């Protein structure tokens, strides 16, 4: 059962938070289909005037999830381990001047940040420092700064090899600038790549250790560059001798912007940033067949339901998550891409007033958290967190407590179970106004209890000993 919920409460150690469930095509003021709003943090809260790129980090020790949000004046870090009550931990200011372009990726618990700001270089920030933020928001400093290039448009990391690739710098004709980051706090220049023939400037790229259908390149480090007017496929395994494998273009080129492999590395989904406005069709994703890297071929065009400009898109499993500027997040089923049958299955529109082809709204999305929460970084709104409707589980709220509630959502009863190192002493249930409606004491250190739920549908708070969790009753 979907239910539109606006929740604002202050109870115990909880802060005020808000949430909007997608019902009848709206989640609060946001048009939606099958995706709910978990939370939002404004640019004003983060002391910025515009947002841009984003990424994510999961702490391997605590499993807590963090959003990394690019801003015009720095990079924000947000604890989203409680998705409906995120904590803005603070900001790493820009290394030099402000810029509308900033990009961040993660490797070995470190963030690597570049910007179009003059002489910015690459900031390196140890994300494990976020474990010890006691008085947020803090102003952070970088752990080190790489200055072998000045400004860069983007940064790409192959986590398998431990190399970063800054693109759009003034080095190597704007092609990838190689950086060895296997020792994250001591990045080392490792050469670069200029495509032979065609366009050398890479606006964005994806680099993989190849395990796709073309066995000639199995195990090689392959770069797919989005190079303004074409795609460049290169073998960059030997950093001292990178080579162009092939190039491919397509009809109605506006600006070859960014793309991503399907997980089997057979198909490549490309976004062109200027084609919607220059030609006039609806959002277009150009899809290529890379079965043979030496002879790539056009596979199909996918046109979305709105005229908005596509920006950054990423594949996770059989879904394509697209930041679609004024149309927000779009989610596309690509499970039958081989037969040219792909279709939109959901969206969350962060720019409700218009779906036209203009540069506002959703800049980037990050869909790779195990929890299923999805980060949207928005030019005007800052940070939003969404997730697929009807997938909320109590484990998404508190990964540290060692207590479980199930089922959740629940209907007639809920079971509370403690872990091996905890026992149940007291249980309290509050409604969203903070009124206590149930209290159970003297549980005598039991490990498991099942409670009947004779309450109206909605969101409730269950306080187990001194840990508070959320319970949805439908």
C-alpha cells in the first residue's frame, strides 16, 4: 500500500526529517513513478550556490553509506546511513577558485576530486576521517594534492588497476592523463594518451579491465573515451605505449558527452549533450554494439518520453540510471537490449516546472549503494536521496544496532530480534507526532519478541533499549 507521507518530528536522539512517498504520480511536489523521496539537503545548508557531480562511498568497517556531492565551491560529505535523516558532515573547499564543474571518484577509501577551476589539480581526501566527525558541519582539508595538471573536466578510476585518469586537462591534448593511485596519498604521474586520428580531447571516459566478448582483449585495460565528436576505444594497458583500437561516430552528433558499458561489456550506452536542443527530438541514448572492439557498430537509438537533455548515465544490473537534467532521474530496463527492446520503468523528476531541453536540474545520479538508495545531485536543489517504492527495510536505517525488525513494512505483527551480543530490555513505540503509544518493560533479557500491531497504516518509531528504528505499517 502506497501512502503519501509528510513526516516532521523530533524525538529522543532523532533530528527533524521529511519523506515523501510516490503516490498518484507525485512525491510531495516532485513528479514521480515508482521512486520515493527519502530526504533532501539544500544548497543553502551546504553554503553553496550550485551543485554538480556526485559519487558514493560505503565504509568497509561500519557499512555506513556516504554521499559525495560536488558544489561550486567544494565537495560536500553526507552521512546517509539513515536515509530519511541524513547528516551533512561538512565540506572540503575548492583548492583554488569556485567553478560550476567538479568531479569526484573513490578508490581505496579515498576521494579523488578535480575541477575546471584554474590550477586546481587533484585533491585527495581520506574518507575514513568521516568516522570521527563529532561536531558537523566541519571544514575539511585535503590529505594531499596532485598538481601535474591544472584544471580538469573529469576524473575516471579503474579500481581493478589502481589508476586514475584525468580528462579534459591541458596535458596530452585534453586526452587522459594517467595517475598511479595505488598508494592513494602519494599519487604519481604515469603518462597519458592522445588518440591517433580524430579528436584527442576526452570529455569523459570509462576505463575497465576488459572481460567482454572480444577475447582478443581479455584482461587488457580498455578505455572508452567520449571525445566530443566520436567515441575512441583504446588499449592503455602499457602506460608507456597506449594505442587506439578504433573510433566510431553516429548521426546527428551534437556533443559526445558520456557513456557506460552494460555489465557484460557488450553494449555501450552513450549520451550526447547537445543533440536534443540542436535537432529537437526527445532524450536520445545512442547504443553501440562492442562485440568486436576493432569494429564497433551502431546498435540502436533509445528515445525517452521527454525532450530533456541527457547528462550522466550508469548501468547497474539490467537497469540504466540516467541523470536527465530537467526530467530528473530516469530508470530504464535494458534486460532485452540485444533485441532492441528497452523501456522506461520509473523516474523521479527534480525539476517539476519543465521538461524542456535546458541545463537545469539533475546533473548526476549514483545508484551503486547496496541499500538501494540512489543519490541525485541537482544544480539548483543540491542533494536528494531516492529509492524504489515499496523496498524500504529497517536494515536500511541503522546498520550498527544489532537489532532486527521484521517484516518491515508490516501489517498485523512485527518481530524484534536481538543479535548475539545484545538482549531486549525495554521496547517503546511512538507515532509520528512523538506520542508514546506502547511501552513494554521487564523483558528479562529475552532475545526475541513478536508484537501485535493494532495501529493505523503509516510510519512509527520503535525504540529498542536505547536504539530507535523506523517501522512502516501498511
